[in-house]
């Protein structure tokens, strides 16, 4: 048996053909998003529909408006300037920024009552202690 015998050569050809097919199959899977698009999708998924966002696009333009529905490869966005709904691909967005303003029901700021109760109780206790101290003096 030589190194370049018929069986070794046939095995080499089959291995190269399999490697080429695996590369083609991976290149054809267009539904998967690249790393940057997945990051943008993950960031947008954190916000509810109607959240006021500032999108910095890859062409250095800025879009302000409300987030709409998310899909696998794109999302809808209502522009604050023209009040038109557009569909953008996740690859079109460079950065997502939030502003303090919100649009839509359920996006108003939440008041944390659980923090208010101990604060009021503490102030009342200090006031009562001050009153007792003043009365004993």
C-alpha cells in the first residue's frame, strides 16, 4: 500500500466533498442572526411595546419613537417625528438608547411604596422620641 493508493485517494476525495457540503449548509442558513443583530434583538426584547427609544442606525442617522412588535429578523418602530410605522432589520441598528419619556399604557414610572413606609415610620419614631425628650426636660 502506498500513500497515494487508490483507497487513500478515494477517502481523501470523500472527506473534501463532505467538508465542502458542511460549509455550504452553514452558509445557506439565513434565518440565524449574526452576533450584533442578536444583541440588538436581546436589548429590544427587554422593553415593552410602546416604550420610547432612541435608535442610532448604522448610517449614523437617529430615530426617536415607540417600539412596536418584534419578530425573528425585524421589528416595527413608530417614528416620533412623522408618526409613521416602519419595519427595521436588527442589522440596521447600531445602538439602542433609552430616554426618560415613555409612550403607552403600563409604561408610567412606578412608585415604590415599600420604601416609603419604613421612611415614614422612622420619621414618626424620631418625632415621638423628640417629643418625649422635650417633655422630660
